[in-house]
C-alpha cells in the first residue's frame, strides 16, 4: 500500500482567496501528478513532475501552479479561487525505472463559494 | 477517437455472476496497461497491472490483445464489494507523453444481492 497524503481533505473557501493544497509521499517516488475530477466524470491531468525542480502542465488547462522543491512534496496553489475551481483534486506518485503504476492520495474536495 | 475507450455501463449483475469489461486504446505502440478501481467519491486504487498477454489475481483476470488493441477485465463470482467504477489505464509509448497515464472514463459495476 502506498503512503501518499493530501491535506486538507475538505476545504470550503470564498472567492478570491489564495489556497495551497498539500501532497506528500514517503516512498521516494520521483514522479508526481495532480489530477482534477468532478463527480462521476473522468480524471484530468493538470500538472506533473518527473523530479525535483521539474514541473509540466498536463492535458487540462488549469489556473493552478505547482512546485517541486523536495522529492516528497508537490503542493498545488491557486492564487485566486473561483467557483469554477470547485472540484476534487487528486495527487498521485510513481517511482522506479520503468515503473509507471500510479498511487493516489485520498484527494482534496474543494468548494469555492 | 479517444485514446482510451470503455463502455460506461452501468453493468448490474447479481452476486456470483461473471462479468467482463472491455477497453480499447488507439495507440498501437502503447507500452503498459492497468486496471484501477474507484469507489464513489474515493481515490482510484490499482487493481492489476496487465502484462504481455494477461494475468490473473484471484477472481480477477486481465487480458491484453495487442493485435486488436484491447484490454479486458473478467471478474468471476462477483461480490457486493466489487461494486465500483473500473478504470482502464494506458501508458503511452516512449516520447513526450511517456509516464503520463491515460485514464478511460470508467465502467460502472453494481453487484446486487
């Protein structure tokens, strides 16, 4: 079982606030990912990182930004939250040469009012 | 054509039934394949990695047909706890997308008493 953590699990916040969603893993995985998923809908990759100081945008355009200063930590930031950002945000990691199975954290359910 | 396509279902089966899901992928050079399970409002969890022509894990059997570009998941002796959404996942071929898994939309399974 993978050890990947996300905080907060639930967040209700007003429009215009800056928020940071935390994601940490203790497995030493080099690859980390952020997905966005609305209820009953598909997962959409919004950011990924293949190592420290490496970040790339995913397939779904997002106003969020990420950083990867430490291997175990991959936070996602929204500078000014809007109701359209209401969604579930899932963090995942994978590691090892040629190993691409991803392990997911429990997710953060964000509601912007 | 979508990169990964699944029959969304829902599949409603009685306990003890055998049920099979199919998934097709568009890129013939795709390298590796997985099945994930996602419970309602939870994170996806790796169910099986699909190797070469296929593999079995208890009541679950996954098969890969590279010539026809499809993957299948067979569940025997269905349990109530098997009710979930099953996600077909493909790792694209080596290149800029390698390691960025592509998730299908999912197939909903409901097992009833």
